[in-house]
C-alpha cells in the first residue's frame, strides 16, 4: 500500500493540471478529477497501472474494469472504448502507462526460463500489481522532474518494469509480444495491414497468406487475440475512423460512410448506431457540443 500511495501522490504532483504528461519515451501518466464519457480509440501494446480510481476498457462489447493496484496488458493493436469510471475531485483517477515494444522485450527473453505450454492467445488481460512491479515505477516517477537523472536512469527502470512483467501473472503474454517469429507477431502483422488498408475490401485468405498462416489457423488465432473475426475488426476500425471524420471535417453522413469503405449508406448508419448508440449525424452533433462546452 505504501508503494501504491506514493505512486498516486507522484502522479498527482506531476499532473497537477489534470492533463496527460509524457515522462520519457513510451511512458505517460495522467489524472482526471471526474468520470469521463466512453471514448473509442486504438489501444497499442502497452502496460497501464491504476494508482487510484477505476478504468473501464470495452473490447468487442466485453467490459474490463481495473482499479487501484491493478494493471492491464494489451498485447496487440485493439479497437477499444475506454473511460475513467470512478474519479472525483477529492480522489482523481490516476494512471501510469508504458508502451510494450517487441524490440525492447526480445533481449530480456534470453534471460528468462520458459516453463509450461504456450499461453492461450488473448489481446487484453488484467492482474493485480505486485510490489516488485510497483517499485521501479515509483523510482521512475521520483526522478521525473530531474532531467539528468531521468535520462540516465529511466532506461534501467523501464527494463526492470518489463522484467517483473515477464516474471508475473501475465509474463507468458508479454513474452509473446517479444517473439518476432511467434504467432502473436504474425497476427500483429495482419492487424497492421487492416489498420493501414481499412477502406479496402478484405479477403481473409489473402491476409492469412501475408501472415504466413493457413486461413483456418489465421482466423482462429486472430479471433483469440482480438475477440473478433478479421471482418469484425475491420468494421470497428472503419467506424472509429468515421466518427473522427464526422467531428473534424465537413461532409454528409453518406459521404463519410463511403470514404471509410462502406458501399451502403443505410448499412453504415445502422452499424454506426449499433456501435455508438446514436445515428452518425446525432452522435457527431453531441460530440461537437461536448467539446465546445469543455
């Protein structure tokens, strides 16, 4: 509890204005003094540790709640909806986040012993944070305002955080991120293709070939890692892109739907309403009004 309390105090001190702050490459902290509306985003491979409050991340309709003293590992790029679920002025939501790079994880794999069968694929997992994991996080935050110390010490602290992740409950999942020739890396290749070509027609067999898998194996591993089929994943990416476009550029709903890859305006409106709870036009108006009132 002492480590968690100090982590919370340090995050609050470094984010006194309630904004997100980048501490060093790949490391950010944030705090908010009130619960937030659900926001759709693409979550990349990362670690997030909650120091205070509760965060909810929804993946394909399934909510994952994690609170003070817990962490979440995201293993692949995922279209999710996130919100600070519990946050007040007296007890703001506070979180530490760190990207999980395969290039940084891979060298550590040479130092770890592998026991047991490979883990089942999963794109997102929640666990309790052990003191060993919190300790290097707190030491990193202690030097956040000391540039020289931060420059020299931060890489070592980040390496230690990764080490304790590999040694903890989600170690097998983090290991998969670092395996260049592992199935998760191959699935990540397919996910990147969809993100970069979401407007194009998707042929699962062709994408499986790109990932050096049979169509059946690719489909099975993709669904296990993302909880979605490749076509469902592409649809989520299209809808998130459409939502951003509706807020940031002029154009009618049908034009936006066609731009992100839909061939039918009615299908676009129907799937948008199902995903976000309102028609494209009404949702864009509500989001714009909320942004203007902040």
